[in-house]
C-alpha cells in the first residue's frame, strides 16, 4: 500500500467520520473511483479500523473537556459523590453503544457484503433525505435532557450505520433531531456517543488483525491524517450547526449518490 494512498484515505476518513456523510461509504467510493484495490479483505478492514481510531484520537483531542467532565462525573459515586446530571449523561452515552455493539457481533460475517457501490449510493440519498425531514422539526431539547430511551434510540441509528452510506453521525443526528434536540446539542451528543463505539470496534477488530511489518508506515500515516482531519471535522461541524441547518450535507449526499448511480449506469466504472 502506498503512503500517498494511505494519507488520502486517512483524510477522507477523518473529514467524513463526523460529518453526516458516511466515512465507510466514502472510503469504499474512493477506492472504487481510483481503483485502489491492492489490499486483501483482511488488511483493508484493518486499515479502515486504524484510520477510524485516528479519528477517535482527533475527536477526543477536541472534546477533551467534555470527555473529562463526563468521565469524572460518571465515576463520581466511586468517590462518594452523587450521580448528577453529567454522570447520568455519561452512562447513557455508554449505553448508546449497546445496539451497535450487538448488531456488530451478530452481523460480523455479513458486514463484508454491505459495501456494494449501488447500495452505498442509495443509502447516501435515502438517509440524506431523512436527515432533511428531521432537521425541519422544532428544537426543544438541550443536552441535559438526554435520557436512556434517547440513548438507545440513537444507538439503533448507530447500528443502521453498519451499512456503508448510512453514516453513523448522519443516522444519529437524524434520530436526535426527530427526538427534538437542538442542532448543537444533537451534534455534541453524536460526537460523544461515537467515542465508545469507535474505541470498542477498533479494539475488537485489531485483536484479530495480523498486519505485516511493511504495512505499518502507511497505516500510521493514514492514522495521523485521519486524526488531524477528524479534529477539523468536529470543530467545523459544531461551528456550522450553531448558525445553519444540516441542509448542505443533505445536498452533498444526494449529489454524490446520484453521481455514483449515473457512473454505474453508464459503465464508466
């Protein structure tokens, strides 16, 4: 695997993980468009996990204050402190990973068949339009209103994102907006709840991975690129949603989905 390819894929992953546009779908589309199919299935999966962990580092770096606040509050009872609002939110964020974790284990052998290009394009369009509908609903809940039922509902959204093209952040943003959360609160919840699921999936996948020594340089470069761009994506999304809707992401998803379907129909790729 060339280092340049790894850096490009790392940038794609970092930018698209926290934007509601599907990072796994964009990784597959990038490989498809450029014909980058040098890796076997196991190494490709290991690389994707590696760059996901890179974005995890970037997100934690940006959200470090929130992470410290919720981790400290969540374990407060161990130090004799009551479990306040922040502590409850912390444990609800952990609970949100359960639906996707169960789905990932149950569907482990089927996940490799989810990355058909036409399906990715269709999911970009369908779930983009669902986000548009949800984003037009009134904003009535702040982050402090987060409850277990909301966490599990958004967790189901994360589970749907096992299908490339759906987007983990896109599906959970859609659910959170249907639940009435403000855009800023919804985005922050989505980013925070992604941390345990990315970490868990990364540890689970890399435990079974065998990476040859000559692949470590591109893997590490990909992780660095995804960490830096992941940081930028979190910053940019939170800044954007404070003053604008998610409509630009919807337009982007639909345009890319339609373009891919047209390329498939014409036989260009």
